[in-house]
């Protein structure tokens, strides 16, 4: 019968059949992922990819090929606490590999496009394998694998911009699959741990939350089945990954008090907020939901960001009576779907966490996975017209809600509505036709319908919305351009002005750069991407998250601070680049005493000191009567010899930020940062001739290392114990078999 379990059918089919559908999944996903490039060659290189991730990965690869892992860089100030930022791949070999690939690639757009399409294919294959583990037919596993990569949030947000979100989402199906295999006794715990480890150590919180939801769902399912050993396995993997999360996220938590993320508010500011009406339109590939943001004007989004899949109404073709009877099979998938949907509907601001809508790809994954499993395992024995009408009604309701939110978008909506309706009708017709049901070809035909409609909706979607609504600064694809910017400007550099005001002018990027693109330049520029920032420092420099500053900073740099020094001296700045589009000529034509103009051609002007000073990181100020000599200095350690100090003690300040994690020997850290943000130490009286050592370790370092070692060693020990037990069981069974043979044949 059509509604029977497919497991028996699958075992009778050659493995080549399922393998062919797996290859088809990967191939069609790659083709569909290439289609956006027909309209926009830089589709996968926008916003946080061009401003943040590419530069991070480039610097990571550059550091690794030089034999160094980035931990702290005082010269980039509020962007230089890499472990606190958490997304530098410090603990993740996959991210390190991507860093080396990015560093060696000559074209930024091509490199990131190839990486992102690879992860889309990886996600599709993972969903195919995960669906198969639930007994889904290969043809419908193909449907799920292809469709999951076409959800609106992945297409228009994670793929073009938030690449770490794309990576962790692409890896989740593998963790889910490995966890299922573990609780079913088919795999060692090592594989579930390693797949989860790769997700957690990316440092993107949504991926860690997704792991938590999968663990919770699979654990609840095990408890309801009274499978106590399975439940304990879930607990074991969960505890190990919690320890890894401590290693990755604790530095950021303990650093948070001084950063721009020091927010404890729970509320809804209306930015990127979703509602049920938007979710009900998720079957239409061109539906723009009512979601506000600063990336676009008005209350309605400018992309189909809540789109999931056009074929979700085929749930009307499921025999729900039998599905409910077999609910134990899909219970964990349903739990994940409920949890993910609840997360998406959370308030938009929860402390430092923003935009719960970022979890939409996980809603899509669970919804699509559930749909293909249900239709595979329990299709209705009779495809009545009432079922077709119900499915078409769902699409019509979504279309009406989408039109009501944006009536001017009618034509694109009609095109998506027509595709979805025709697709659902064809699926119904195929499943209704007896001769195809009898010869077993109906599921291949269903897959063909889905592939065709997917191609049509993708073309319509990208014709209607050819680019992500997120920011575009058009930084050069050719990395040699960024590498040549300010290469001859000496010492530490600060850029005054906002480079986004150039509007992506290609000529501007030959003179200046922005955000993390500065990592490609040999210049030691402070204006990097502000993932967490140092609040007091950012305020003093009116430094924005992409590295731009207000024009008034040029005056502020030459004002006296609490130390009596000029701000420009406290920051150990040797050179300034001034963006003419932000700063009037009267301000940059005449530098103050001690500075000179070295260039004022084109779109920028550069000043340098007449007498250079040492770079950031070292001693910049001492209190009256205090004198020290620097013995040694590195990014994470300073060694001083006390030359003179008053009997009541003195204070030394350094041109580096007072990040939590510093400690001192033979001195005490100042109770509060010097001038609000500089690292300082109080040297006690009577310490003349002593050596003072100031060292940085990420806050909670001993806890983090211990958690990491405990997680890795614990899982390794567990895996070895399971392996040895299984080997002994096999040996025992072999011995029993040998004794049985001897009993039957004593000779």
C-alpha cells in the first residue's frame, strides 16, 4: 500500500538509487545557489561579509601561516580582544581552514561565494541524510535537502551577509543525525560531540541554541520512550558541549561590562520583529512580511525573509490518523519546530541578544524535515478533492495576508501564488494517479515537480529581489587593492570621518578602507569593525560600529585629557587619515604644531608626526615622581623596571585598553581605567629597582581551559570505553559461536 512504511522498500532497492538522489540533491542545490549571480555578481559578498567576516578570516589565515593564534592586539584597540568577540575560530579547526583559504585567495568575492555555496550544498546533503534516518524516501529526502537551502532568511540574510549563521545552520543536520545514531546505539559518542563542537566553537549563539533545542527534543523523546540509556547519552553529550560553550563564550560574558553589549534590557523595539501573519505567508517565495528595520524604510520588509517552502500545504495529503499513531517517530522533529518558532517570536532585545528572527532558518529546517517525513511515511491512501482544496486554501490565505501588507507588490505575489498552486496541484495529481502509484514511480515524479517549481520560484524571486536588503559598500573584490592602502603611512593610524559616505565609490577604496578590510592593509589602523567595542573608548572617539567617526574627532584628538596628555598622544597615534567628504577643508589644511600634511590629493588627506612615537601597547603616562623603564613588551605582557616612585606610590598608564583579564605582579591594577579606558597600575612606594609584570589572560581563563580539557578528555574516555565494550562483546559472541560449532562437531 502507498501508506506503508518505506523501510522494506528501501532495503530492497540498490544503494545506488539513494546515492543517485543524494548526488542530485547536491547538484541541484549548487545550480540554484548560482542563480542569484545572474542578477548580482556580489550577491554573496554584502554587509557583514564584506565589512566583517572576510577581514577576520584573512587576518586569521595570515596569523596562522605565521605560526600565531590571534588572542589580543592592543594596536586595534576596541576590536582587538579576539577571544571576547568569540568568532575568531580560536578553538575551531574548520574556521582555521577557512581563514587560510581566505588569506590565500586573491579575489574576495569569488572566495566567499565559493565557500558559501559549499556550505549550502553541505546543508542540503545533511538534511537529505537526516530525513533518510527517519525513513523518508530518497526522492522526498531530495525534496527536503534542496528546499531547505531556499528559505528566505538563508537566501537573503545569512548567505549574503551573516556567514557564521550560515555555517552553524549548515552543520546542525549532522549533529542531529549523529545524536540520533548515538541514542539508537549505532555510533560512538565521539561523532555527536565533534559535530556539536564544530558548531559551538564558531561562536555564533544561534547555533549553540539550536544544539540545545535538538538535545532537549531528542532527550524528551528518549524519556517518553523510557529509553533511559539513550537519555543518559543525550545528557552526556549535552554536558560536554556545555563545557565547550563555557570555553568559547565565558570570555565575552566576563568582558561584557566594559563593552557596547552591556545591555540588560528585555523588550521589543520593533526592529526585525516577526508575527504570525508573516509566518502564514511562508509558502510564497515573493511575500514581503511586515518587519521593520533600519536597513529599509517603512514597516514592510524588502525581501521574502520569512519564506519557508511553497509545498508545505502538502501536509493536507498526509493520513493524519496513522501519523498520530506513529508520532513517536517524529516527536523530536515536532519539538524542535515548536521551540524554534517560539524563539523567532521572542522580544527583539533580550540583553545583548538581538533579532530572534535570525532563527528562521531553523524553523524552515524543522518544518521542511517534518513535511517530507510525514508525506513519506503516511501519505493518505486516497487523494480526495477536499484535500486539494484545503492545500490551495492555505496558499490563498497566505497570499491574501501578504497582499494586505503590501498591495503594491501584487504582480510578484501572483507569480509566486501561481507557482505554488500549480505545484501543489501537480503533486496531488501525481499521488492520485493509480498507474504511477502501482508502478512505484509517483515519488520520483513528485521530486521532479518540486525541482521544476523550485527552479521557477527561484528565478521569479531573484528577478523580484535581486539582492539582499542589507548594506552594500562595494569594497574591492581584488585583495591587492586593499593591501596597498596606506602601506607607506608610518606608525599607528586613526581615520577621521565616515567611509560609508563615499557610497561605495571605487576611487575611494584606492585611498582608504573600512571596518575589517583594514586587516588586509599593512597599516596599523584602529578603525576596525566593532563587534563588541569598548564603550568608553568608542565614546571618546565617537567610533561607529563600521569604524567611521564623527568629523568633530579631529578637534577632540588635540584636546587635553584627565592625564594632561592630548588624546592623540594617549592613543599613540603617529598618523591620521582624514576623509574629505566628512571633514571640511578648513579643518584639515592646517595641522597643529608637531604634525605635517604628507598628502592632500584625491579624496583624503594624511597627517603624520614630525617626531614619531612608539606604537600602542606601552607606557604612555606616569604620575608625578614616578618613572619606569620598559624591559619587554608583547601583545599580552609588559615587563617594567621601577626607576623612581614616591613613598606613597605612583600610577603608570599604558596606551592599551583596560580589558578585564589583566593582572599585575609587584603592582596593583588601578581601581578604574585611567581616563576611562586606559590600562593602569598603581606601583607601591619602596619598589625602586623591582620588576613589574602586567599580563593578560582572558577572564576566567583557568575555568575555560579546565572546561575544555574536561569536555575533550571526558568524551574521549567515554568513546574508548564504548569501543572496548563493543569489542569485548564481539569477542564473547565469537567464542560462544566457536563453542557451539565444537559441540556439534567434536572432531
